[in-house]
């Protein structure tokens, strides 16, 4: 009998052999076709390019970023795309101000962040809590806004091709290209809240690109310093219990990145990327389970305004791109290291996630090694086609000495976890095949199959189908269905990662619980479906789409007792991370854009019909039941423009059902956050071909939301603020 490893290796080899055979056949077919002239029916783009024409895809340009500037993090503009909100990774409200990009209600952990097509997973180095939260800002702030050429936001079936972690969607941050002439820019920016208790921001960024040897070797360098101060400790109101919730943390970014582009031959390019970034926080008093206790906790109150955690990220990548007679190829080798240095925190009960030391700053280290290869081959076989073959290997090694100490010294607990508790790993080998087929002049079909094999959760097959059908001159029907995939995270899989609670945090009916990582978890999957129609005529572009994600094997903390152990002189119930059967997300997205030349008006809406964990009946995350975004841009002259920005958020329904012993005893707040709107305006002016500036007001009508967990306002929405920028470019 074959072992599991041998079976999985054999499967990959078989799939690779099929790919190789297909590739050889395609080449032979192409050689035969070259012997006689062939008139193709149409130009067929790659499968990836075709999928990016789906309704579930949006694009933010450098011009958009300039005309609607972000204060600190590009998530501020991404949240205005259809299907996108900012939330925590659960509906608990824990870490409420650390909201990240949530696509179609699937939670931030199911949003994959890419930089130039390469996944960024630094947040995986941050401890994963009992209820699924991390004390992280996410991975959307590693590239300064001024260095971005565009941002692609892919949702639903369009995102599934990117593999692990893309079940909700993908955000691909595309940096500015290397140029063959010397160009550069310097930008300064400031944001000043009207309420002086809210943190202000300032930013300085610079870019430079040009040739070293013209037409052969070029470079690009960007650097950035961005500082947002934390909110004042007394910003939020005192509740009836005499406590107040923490405000928003500040953050300080320092980034530098360099790229060398070598035109090896006319059809081969070699890119070398090297970068280093540092993100440090400005502590505002927040902790995980006791987010009101900094007013009475001496350690927490003494740390307000200081840096309690620092993330260092270094990245290296070598990319070879080839443009051959038979098609295109791309080879990538990359290495990322994240060092997560923070004050020590508790891992049990009410102290979970709460800083308990002002001197001990352990560092967790996450190393990620990635190799990938892809070939795009146009062929003429029955119909014009473009075949894509690819493979990928990802190795994550993680060392966390800070959060794997629960139970040290207890022989029973030690026997559960093994001797090397602090080391965790994840290895995924993948292969995929995609084909864009021009079935008729008006019909494009993309068929795809992806295979992923994880060293612990095993293998997974992800098929997909995307269709584009023109209906006359103005209407296009677009739809897709794809199986998306997410492997267990490093903490969920690690048997050495233990969390404890003496009773309040236990599932209903239990007391004294230990939660242990589980190496036998299945991967999470979701069958993502989308269908809709697009209309384009003259000045009007409009679309309407229905989406549905049937979420299976979602990983959560379990409520089934696997055994009992003696721990700290008492009997404790042993729980594990488990897969739950089903969850459901579905809704509608729509957009309409009008372009009169000097005036453009873009609008979109999202209606979330369902977002439900079918085990508990609670939502997967707290998102508005609807969102409306509207941006009006008026080019007054060649030099002056004005922008109006409007967003309406619908009611945000919290959890309705208790999930812990404490909640069952005391109850939870079930009132919804009421609908509210945000309005902004800004003016831009080009003084000459080099200098430009912008002035604006955000949250014009001061619709400030102050965090108070006793009434279910789990996050701060900043009030009115004034901002300005000045840019020099050449």
C-alpha cells in the first residue's frame, strides 16, 4: 500500500505528466499549423485576463488614489468597491478597531493580499485567538499609495484561481513599472481631525525610476514614512459600568523597496525585487476579551501612546519572464521573512490577548519560501484557445516561543503537545491548468482545474467554469462557478498551541476548558457562484450580479469534549479546533457609471442577503446589510478638479445567539448598529507640469461613531477631518 505522502506525490506527478503531454501536443499542433497559413477567428487572451473581465472584478487606478487619497492604509479606498467592507474576522467585536478587508462577508482571513501577484501573509505571524481574531492590521499597508499603479479587487469565482486563502476574494496591489527614462516624484500629505482627541496623520513618500544602461538595465526605488497617531485614551464615552472602550491604535510605517529590470534578450526579462518595511503601533489601550479594562489595569494604562508591537518584513523575489514563439512563460522564486516583536500577552481566559509584561518582548519569526512556474500557450484546436499551465510550491516555517507556553510544567499537558511546541510549518504543492476557449465570436468559456496538497490537511481539487456571452451590441451575460480553498492556519494545525479558560469562555454547559490545535483538520472550501449582466452604451456602463458562497468545513473552536486532563490541580475538558459543516453567504452587487468626458459619476451597491454560520445561527462577520458608494468627479479645467464622495452603510446586525458560558449567563447585546452615511469633498489643482496639490474634507457632516461595546458599537468611525497634499513629479 502507498503511504499518504506517496499517494499525494504520485498524484502531483500524474497531473504534471498530463500537463507535459498537453503542452507537447499543443506544441506539435502549433508546429503543424505553422506549415500552412491559418486565419484565427479572434484574438484569445489568457484565462487569467479573461477571468478578470468578470462582474466580480473591480479596478482602482493611480488616478483614483490621487483624487481620493487615503489617510494611511489603502483599505480605506478598497472598501468603496462592490462587495467590500472592513470588519474583524468574527462577529464578536473583539479587536473591533482592527478592521481589515472583508470581501463578500467571508472575513479578512479569506481575503488574499498580493503585491505584484505575489501573496503577502505577514498576518499569519500574529496569534490566532479562541474566537478567530488576530491583533493585526492585516497586509494591505506594505506598499505606500504613491508607489501603486493600480489595485485589482477580485471576488467570488474570479478569485478562486489564486488558491489558498482566496475564498472571499483577492486584492492585487500592482506597483509602478520600471521606466526607460528617468522619472520620479515626492509627495507630502497631512490629515488633521477636527476632534483633537483623534489621531492625526502625516506622510512623506518618494519614487525614482530610470535606466542604468538604456534598453538593457533599469531600476525603480520607492520609500515611505507614514505616521498616524493613536486616539486619546479619553476619546470614547464612559459607559454605565464606569469603563470606556479603547480608541483606534496609531501606526508608523517605514518602507523602502528596489527593483532591477534586466532585458536579457529581446524576449527575456529578469526582475529582482528587494524590500524592507517596518510597522509599529501607537497603543491606545485595547485588549482582546477585556477591551474596557485599561482604565483600571495599571500595565495597560501605562502603555498608552507607546509602541507595544512591531512588525518587520523583508522580501526578496527573482522573476523571469519570457515571450516565445509558442507563447509566454513566467518563473518566480521569492522569500519573505516577518519578525513579529511584541510585549508578552496572556493566552488564558479573560487575560487572553492582554499585555501582561512591560519588559518581555519576544519575537515570532515567519519564513515563507515560494517557487512558481507558469506557461501561456495559444493554440488552434477546434476553436481558438489559450492554455495556461502552472505549478507552485509554498513553504511556511514559523517559530513562536511567546504563545506556546500554556501548560508548561504539567506532564499531562506536555504529553498532549510534544517537545517542540514553538515550531510550526505548512507546505503546499499545487498545480493548475486553465483554458480560455473562444467557442464563438460572442462566447468565451474558461475551464480550470487546480490541485493543492497540504502536508497536514491533505489534497484538494478545485474545478471552475467562467462564461462570457455577448447578447447583442450592448448587453453581456457573465457567470461563473468555482470551488475555492483555504488550508488550516499555522495555529489551528499546531498541537502545541493551547488556550485555556476556567469557565466563562467555555462552550455553554462546560467549565474548565483547554483548546488544542488539531493536525487532522480538513481544508476549508467554498463553492462560489456568480451570474449577472453587464450593459455598455455611449456614456453608460452598468452591471447587476447575484453571488452565493456555500462555505463548508469552516474551522472554528470546537464544543465537543475529546477527553479530560489534570491541569493546574483540576480536571479540564479537552477541546480542539474543528470543521463545522456549513455556512452561507449570498447577496447582490450592482454598479452604474456615467462618463460625460469632463464629468464622471460612478456608483455601486452591495446587498448582503445572508451571512450565517449554520451551526450557531450567527453571522460570519459584522457587515452592513447594504452599502452604497458614489463618487462624482468634475474636471473643471485642465488644471482644476473637484471630487464628491458619498457612502451609505445600512444596519449592521450583530450576533443574536450566545456562544459561551458567560454570554449564556449574562446575555449579549443584540441591537443593530443603525445606518449612517459618510460624505467627503476635495479639490485638486495642477500649478504646472511638475507641481500639484489637493485639499479636502472627509466625513463632511461629522458622522462620528464612538466605540461602546455595551451598545454594540464595536469600532470607531472617525469624525470630520481636513487633509492636504503637495506633489512634485518629473
